[in-house]
């Protein structure tokens, strides 16, 4: 069945002949993170529109590689297939991916990684139309920057030729990928604006939440330095760190907290469910991120949908968001004193105009609803299917 036909059965039950979109991504639920949330939300929206959706992913989480997950599972109508892998988490080998795309009408690859390269170079064998969403590429840190640039301009450029469209999820990605794929398309990520909707405290509090996987590039050390500076300004300041272990674990962060004498001022919440996170947000007024790199800034939008006022490190993605939404505050988290001053100023502004600022945050977040973003992807899927039909 042609992909274009599914749009006519929007919100209707899927049939066994409905077109099949296969998403390929290294990590998926139950892992939690921005990439996993994007694939899950896009999958759910696509299922609602009458498509069949499969996610092919690895059979264990990078944080617990020995704990194997079920090989098959159905999550919210999405067929999840988990395949074995070996090697490193940065470039895992998982050749069984080719077994699970043979019946696909379209393969949608997420991130610029080994799946992106392997499916590109294996295209002559599988022959499936493919698109890729960049999710920040592989420039999340400056480590090996020179090698990454060479790889990007050679191997990444060659692999990209196998894809019908390269979809960039942020303006910074579009600038980067347009250098090697001039017709790259911008479809910014959506945010699950219902997950924590309007949850934050309605009274301004000196309590901050940060949410995200515990990765080095999130620069939680810089954020903790800012909290250490804040505690000299007012005794009520408190930070809740919410996320899942990654290249940093609980012990690493506990050591960082203790070394700054922040015990009691910082609370660590590891792998908590959404109900628990809502309760944490309900006690807070601000969201902070010291991240040195973001593919898009999804978590900041989810924080805004909750009514949390963001104070964000001035990386490219966050600068783009702040340029569109002046309610967002930017800071230089490499300078702990300046970051602390920016956070204090954000709190004071919120205390003066709580209702107006909250309304601005909620209104800004609505524009990133997954219903809107998924419709853009559906339009892309349809246009690609027309192109496939005309080429046969």
C-alpha cells in the first residue's frame, strides 16, 4: 500500500496492509532521553494516523549492556524489535538490522551513527527508500574535533547520498549539514507538551530543576558550580537533578555534589517515572541547563510547557530558541558567578510578574506540539512515496 494512502484513514484503526514505517535508532524505551522521546512521540503520532510503525533498536541499554531486554515488545501500538550488538556504545555493530527492514515502505534512520552508515552502504542489497534525521550529528563534544570534521566531509557526505532526504532537527544542524547536503530539510523536533503541562509552582521559588541524561556534555559540573555560588546569595536555593545514568553515574555526581559542600542543597533523582518528575517540578520555578551542546533543546521546551522559566547555557541550539522566545534567559555557565547572577535575576523577574511570564512560557511551548511536527513528517513521507512511485 502506498504511503500517501494512509493519510486518508487518519485516526482510524490500522490494517495489516497499511504502510510500514521502520525507525532505526540505537537506544529506545525503556531508556529515557531526548532522542528516545522523539522517536516514541513520532511513532505514536504516526500510529494514530493509520500507519504501521516498527522501531529497530539494540537489545540492551548502554548503561547496562549485560541486562538483555525483551527481543520483541509492543509499546503504545509501536512494534519494537531489539537486536544483539557488540563493540562500543559509540559505534555498535548490529548486522541483524537488515533482517527487520525487508517489508518496510520507508526506513527512517535517527542520528548519524553506525546505522546511518551501514544502511547507506547496504542500500544496493536492501533497496529501501530511506530518510535520516540528524539529531545533532556527532558533534556533541569538541573531543576529536579535527577527525570528526574530516569524517563528516568525507564518509558522512558519501553515506548521505543514499538517503532521499536529510532532515535537520535544529537550525544549527541545518547550517552544518547544508555544507554536505545542500537540499537538507528543517523539521524541528516536537516537545511532549502534555507530559508536564502547567505543573510548576505558581509561587516563585528559589528551586531549580535540570532534566537529562547524565552525560559529560551536559556540564553538570558547571551547573553545580553555579549552585555553589548561589548558596552565598540566599540560603533557600536548591537544585533537583533528574535523569538517567550515561557516561556519568550516580556515584560520580554524588562525589561532585559532596566536593562542593552542596549536600542538602542538591537532590539527585535517578531514572524516575513521569509521575515522580511531575511532583519534583511542582515544587520548582526554574529550569537550568549548562549543556555545552544540544541538537535542538527539547528538554527546555518541555520545561517551558510545565511553566518553568529556563536559564540556559548560550550554546547554538539554546541561542536559537532564545532568539525566538525572549522569555528564555541565557547565561555563560563557564563563569559560575555570572551564571548565578543570571539565575537570581530570572527568579526576581518571575517573582515580579509570575502570571505574565508563565503565560508566555506556555504559549511558546504550544508551537512545538507533536501533533504539528508529526504532520510535517507525514507530509514528507507522502512526498517521498510519490517520488518512489514515479521512478518505478
